C-alpha cells in the first residue's frame, strides 16, 4: 500500500473515531437516566419561551433516530447549542478558552518533550550509571505526582515567597493597560501553570526515550559501527538518536491524552481560563451544552494529534509497512 | 499501606470524623502529630482512614478493568476476523479518547457515589489490558497443544479456559499493578475536582477541602502535604511493582517501557 492510500485510510479511521465520540456524547447527554435534557425542564430559571426554544433546538418532539441524525448534523455544521450560563452559542464560549489552553499547553508540551527526550538520551546512553539511576527515579516520581498536588505545592511556596502570581491569567491592573504590560502580566501568570504541566508530563517522555535509546544501542549496526572505530558521540548523534526518536513519536501521540488531562487539572488549580477551567465551572453551573462542546473539542484535538503523529511516523520511517 | 488501611481503626489516634472546634487549623503538635483542618479534624487520622477508600477504589476499579479487558482481549484474539476488527476498533477508540476528561464529565452527570466512581474508572481503563491479552492470545492460539486439543474435539470454551487463559494471565497480573496505580491516580483527581465520591474520606477528598477551604493560600502545609505524599507513594509503589512484574513475565519486553503498556 502506498503512502497516499495509507493517509486516506488513517484519515478515515480518525473520522470514524470522532464519529463514535459524537455518538457517545449523544448517549451520555440524552439517554442516560437523569440526563441533562430532562433536568433542563426542571430548571426554575428558564422562562416558558426558552423551554420551547430549547425543545425545538434539541428536537425532543421527534423520534430518537431522527434526533440522533439531527444532532450529528448540528455537530458537523458547528451548531453546538446555546450555553445555559452565558446564554450565547457554545462555540463562542469555547473559542477564547481554547485559545488560552493552547497558549498554556503548547509551550509546556514542547518543553516537556525537549527536556524529557534530552534526559532520556542521557540516561539511556549512560545506562546503569548514577546519572541514569537519578534521572530514572526522578522521572518515576514526577510520573507519580498528581498534577493538582504539584500545583498546590507550588502555590503554597509562591504565596509564601511571593514574586509570581498563583492564580488567573492577567492581573486586574494590566487588563486595560498598554499591550506590553498586558503581555508581561500574562507571561508572569503563565510561569507556574506551565512549570506544573511541564514537570508532570516530562517524566513519561524521559522514560520512553530512555528505553528507546537502550533498545537501539543493542542493534547490530551499533556494534558494527563501534568495531569500525567510530566515536561514541558521533554514533549517538548520527545514528542512535534519530533512530530512537522515531518510535517515540507514536508513543508521544498516545500520551497527548494524559497531557490534556494534566492541563485540565492544572488550569483548575491555577484558575487559568482555558477549556479545563471551563469544564470545571460548567459542571457546577450544570451548563451541559458547554460541557458537551468542551469534550467534543478536546476529543477532536487528541484525535487530530494522533492522526498527525501516525502520518509523520509513516513518512519519517520507511520501515513502516503501511498497515 | 494495605496494612494501614486494614488497621485504620486501631492505629489512627482520633476518630477522623470527630470535629473539634477548639483546635481548628492547628499546626503539627504533640496532640495532633500532623495538625488539624478547618473543622478541627485530625489530619493524621484522615490520612490513615483515607487510605481505605483510595485503595478500595483502586482495587475494585482494577478488577472491573481487568475483567472487561481480559474478556475483550481473549475474544478478539481467539475468534479473530470480524470480532477482532470490531473489538480492536473499540479498544483504539477508548485509548484515544481522553479518559480522565471523559471520567470527569461522566462522574458529574451520573452523580458521585463510590460505586459510580469505581465503574467509571474501571470501564475507562481496560484498553491496555485488552491489547496485551489479545496479542498474547494470538501467540498461543496456534500453539501445538491448542491445535491438538482442537483436533481432539474440545469446545472453544474449554480451550479458552484450560489452555489459553492460564498462559495469558501472568501478563494480566503484571498489568494489574499498573492499572491500580492509574486508578488511584484518577480517583484522587476526580475527588479533588469535587465530581468523585466526596462524602467518604480519601486522600483526594482531604486535598479537595484543603484547596477549597483556602488552607493552601494560607500556607497550611501540614494539611496539604501528607495526603498528596500518600498518593505519590501509592502510585509509585504499584507502578514499580507493575514494572518489575512486567519485566519478569514479559519475555519480549527486555528493558521495555513502563508506559508503552500503561
């Protein structure tokens, strides 16, 4: 099978996965006992007109299969319902939160991958040394630390020491200030949540990279290269690291789910106004359309990331038999 | 740690539910070794009693996950073709979907009883087990002793029970410890967010109240550090146990990764 067909096949399977996710949200939010649509009509804050409007919006007077089809259609058309709390379209509520989440997650993940992979290479290369033991055990400890607890510890330290804001995204004085002041304020608020997210996701990347390097070092070509008299560092740079990076890509894709989970908890602890905080707030506001939208957008991102990683892997590694 | 959970009534210095209005948010002292919280409960007792729910949820959720995972894995591996395709697509789906986020939402929708939390965590953490069991089943499916049994006219159920499962189970056991670690982790996160089982004492619950009562920003370290430390120790312990079991049982995994399978 050629590359083109492989891409199409993977794309089809990603679309299918998203479709199943959409179906799952339908089941979750409509069919389970005590589902939000039933609860909705007991909400005393809603006026008669709003209830009528919502009934039509959800199509509750139609048969179930038709509701399902309409729901799917709405999801793919970007009509994700109206937030109960903000009284505005869910997509409008989600967009700024999504942007804030990306601002936090992207640099944290890049940092975690770069530092994690670097430490992994170091530990794998010096396997069995004190460096290796130190790196490996601290990675395991970082993996075992609950995200929210690390956040709590950092908050406690910085409340005492001062110097860095521990909550929110921008200080009140900077909200209407000049752009530079705004930017500096956001960056200062970003440091602790980013540190938390980087630290909790770093450990797994280190461990993956380490075992990948160790696996690569036992290959015949490494032994052959040694016997030819090549230096260790040249061999490491030119052969071992590039080869060991490849399988790491696909495992990093799988761990994107854990990064997202970490981000949800980090945002909640530091009150960072992203999708995670939005989920947390929406739970207590019983704002089910937003909750549903937030889950769909997260699923969409994770599925897309997995797709991109699979394609990258297949493109970079000619040994992959497109299956 | 398991001993601590079982012996909780005997070793904890106070009744964890006992409220003492005269000793609110006290630092560690001779009377309260780890201090007290905002309603005067003894932190040490809370931490000791908390191990019960935290470990219980970990074990029960893992039992659910292992049962579902093994069943699906064996079925997919043994019966093959269409069943395999459908079950593995399902497994892939649950591997890709962000489980913790899904757990938070489902827990929020279904209400926060202990049973719900166990079921949610269990039903979201079976895919790794299913994958491992499936690939192992494929190995044994064409083993000579299985073929021989088939020729002798044994039923599928019989072959699965007496030949396949006993060979597959060691890998499942190794995976169990890792699943327990993940379940404890997820449970504490759910409870911390207030969507888990908030009424029973657990480490996550103690941290939830430490955060929501403002004790964190007040710098009451004795309140927030012990329960978190317990989670770290429990997760680390089970993860390391799983890691070494995996290395012992899995011949293909020479120096493999903890997270490749977790």
